[in-house]
């Protein structure tokens, strides 16, 4: 008789505390551990450009804040660190814990793709599904190598692809009234 073992290690927030602080990024989604190394220069440059545009708009409007690398602890088995988040001031006041982590979904999550099949699976499938389940209202997947941005918005409890933008397009969002940005500027 053949038996298949389904005993898979389920990682938790407590386990993350035991991992070394060695420059790697550790995330857990549904108890699965994802480890990534420091991103490529191009990845970080695009991440900073997106965050800068969101910060400038946020300062002008006073509606919220944008940050890079914010920790979000949804549950004991769901801890992620998106590349960029934007969260309204109203929401931020109610979801920030004493340790400075978000404990619920920001309105906007931005993931800049890193090379590799596992990295793409994490951002395009695993984290997208988690963000949909947690109530993220918009999710951007940025491919800095192809210079395109895919915009996802909720529909019937899932995040669906609304549009794919290229370097000659402008980025805007109903979440961010009056925000507009040339895609080419983000990739320059």
C-alpha cells in the first residue's frame, strides 16, 4: 500500500522571529515560507520611483501614505512584505500595531517582479490570492524588464486583471483621485 505524506511544515510568525537577519526577505503565505535575496538594482529603482510618485501625490492631497517594504501581518500564517503599499490615513490609524506592522490590508499593494519562476509564482498567484482574500482594493504587478504594469481590482471576492499598461501609457487609479503618472517616467 502506497501512502502519500501530506505533512508539510507550516510556518508561523513565531518561526520568522528565529530566522537570521542576513539580508534575506522572509514571507509566509498560508504557512508556506518564501525566501528572497536582495533585489536587483533595476527592481529597487522602479520600486523607489513608484513610491516617490505615490508619496508626492499623498503629500499634495493629504489622503494617505506610501512606503516601501512595509510588513503586513494578516494572520499567524500570513506575513508578507510588499514592495510598495499605499494606505489611507483613516485606515492606517486603525490597522497599525504597536510594533509598527500593518495588521490588515492597505488599499493598494504593488509588487515589482524579480526574475525566477518561484518569484513570479509568489507575486502573480500566491500573494495576489492572499491580497484578494484580505480585501486589498488594487494590486499592481510591475515587470521592470518588460516595462509594463498590470492593474488588478476586486470583482466577486477576487482580484482580476483590469488593464496592462506600457511605457507610452499613463497610470491612474480610482483609489487615488487626481493621481496620474507617465509609465515611461517610472521606468526611466
